[in-house]
């Protein structure tokens, strides 16, 4: 995404008290990506913003604001984050491939982060659909919860 596009989008928020979270949700952009972009654009003096604390911000102005075309916000489609799940029984799992075995993984499959969250907070245990062995999930792919911790950090699958 080039600067003009980002600035065109951010123009929608000029003067408004908003949050990084709200902007990223409205745009369907990753929040950390957005924050980095806003920091960078601020450093490059392409925009100015005010941090109001608690994640609240106000975008004060955008460089050459009048010449930047405002990009209309389309409500982004809700993107589903798919979490990678790996069977740990790589030696015997019928779903293992040569490649997965190299990483000591059996069957690899993906489920939505929402589903994973619900399973973890239930009394059920997620098992490999091919061999019913224990599975591990890729924690680096988990989205952050409201409290800033990963949504499943409170309770583990394994
Ligand atoms: Zn398996």
C-alpha cells in the first residue's frame, strides 16, 4: 500500500478522536502494521497526530491534505484468521507428509481463531482428526485479545 493510499484513508479520520484499533478495524488492516505506518508517516512529517493515551489518538493534519484524494472507506469483509494446528504424532500419523515429518509434525490443518478460542474455553480437547493424537497450535499466529494477551494464553490445549 503506498503512502498516498494510506493518507487518503487516514484523511477520513482527521480531527476525530479515534483509536488505532478503530481505524485498523475499519480498514481491515493489522493494528501493528497500521501503528507502524502512522509512526513512520509522522516521522516523515507526512501527517501529524496526537496520542491521547489509552490508545486514543487524533490525527491532526495530513501533508498536502487538499491534494490527497480521500479514499472512501468500504466496510471490509470480516477476515477470518486461520490458525495452524499440527499433530504431534509425526511418526505414525497417517496425515503426515515427508515435509511435515521434517518439522516433527503429523497432519497439519487450520481452524479459525474463533473456533480455537471456543474449543479452548470448553471442556473439549482438540485432537488430530486423522489419528486422535495431541495437537499443538502455532502461537505466533494467534490474534491478540482485548487484554493484549493472546486469546488462548489463559488456558492451553496441551
Ligand atoms: Zn495425527
